[in-house]
């Protein structure tokens, strides 16, 4: 999306876009905090600790940067952790956010009417403080204050979205994850499948054929998963087929989510095709007709094994 702010012909930002970079000293960052939280910040980030940490410039100031166009500011939420130990803040409850993190939200609180957190999940709702019911010593409450927080959050993650509401004061705008699709096979794996798919029993004694199979197994990086070993050729080929079928049937997210856009009929059909059995399920055309609302009853779900 940020590419829309670039003049491709000139190779620079559009005139309407401004680069924002604000630097503050530790004293300026901590000044708006009440005495208790300011002392905690000072205790956790001594001069020795502050100098090399995230967001600190050579002169020791902390910088918040981003892009502004009109009255909209776009910035990246600072990293939550400590260099060399990124998860430390989640488990060391006496630690505080680092000063650049405090400055980032201090700028938002002082200059914006509302915050839109794009995509799950951010980190402000994970800051030290009360687990249930923020108080004035909970860092998520201290940094967010009363600023409205609109939070774009994936609908398939309800457990963590509750935390975003409870501790991050988020008004959730749910979105679906991208449609899933079967991964399929490509390159050397596709060549390998084509080679061994319909071979007869007599071919397993063909040394040249087996050498060709071994070469493709190596190119497809399946040597560790399908070693030749002491197995007879037929058993080895069977194991390769099983592994290729497993890889081909894997599901993956087909692209990135574009907010406000629903999946196309083709994307929905591919997702449903991956859900149903490839051999006995409905055809892609039948599923696409259902996805597009073109008539026909929805196909029954696949039978449960056993």
C-alpha cells in the first residue's frame, strides 16, 4: 500500500507525503508520565542500558518516524523486546516498555484523534500490568489513554482478539484470512510425479529409470525423507508417491488479505476444492458455480473417516 505514495517516474515520495522524524531525550519522553511510572521507566532503563537500545540515535535521543499525508500519520509500531532477548518483556513483569516505544504512543496520544492498528497482532495489549481490568499502573492503559483504538483483527483468532479488546481497548474490525488453496507440486516435484505416476511393475528393474528417479529425488530435496536404503524399488517408489501426495495436498494461504475485498468465485472454488477430496469431490466448475451463486445445491461435506 505504501507504494501508492511513491512517484514511480521520479523515484521519490509524492509531494503530498511528508516524512516525519521526531527525536526526544529520555527526560522529554518520561515527562508526561506520572511519578510512579516515570520512576519505573528510569529504573529499568539506566544510562548504560539506554545507549545501544532500539530506537536510540548516536546522541542518545529516541526517534519516532513515519509518513504523513494530510491529517493521517502512518508509523510502524516499535519493536517490543530487548535486543538479544525479544521475548523478555512478556515474561519479566517488572520491566517497562523501552523509551522509544513510550515516545511512539506519546506522540499518538498528543497528536491524533484515533488510532487504527492494522493487522493482528500488535504488542501494546501485551504490555506489563493487570491481566484483567487495567489500572493506572498498566502500561497499555498508560500509553493508549482515552484515544479511540480501531483494531483490524483476523476473525480466526478470537482468543487473542479478546485480549486486544480487554487490555488494548480495541474496537475490533474483523476480517477473514485469505482463502486457502492446495499447494500442488511444481518444478522437480512435478517432474518426479509425472515420471513415476503410471509405471508398470516391469520398470522397477530398469536401472536407468531408477537412476533418473534418484536424480529427481535429489533435485527435489527429498533424499532425507525418501532414502533408497535397502528397500526394494517398488517399496521406494511407493514411499515417494505417498510423500508427493502429502505435499501436493497441503493447504496454504493464497496471498494477502485486501481489506474490504471479498474473495473471487475462483478463489472460493479453489478453497472448497481443497476442502473436498480431489478424486471424489465435486469438480472445480461445480464449486465455482456454487461460489458465484450460480445455482445448484451446496455439495455435502466429506465423510468422516471411520
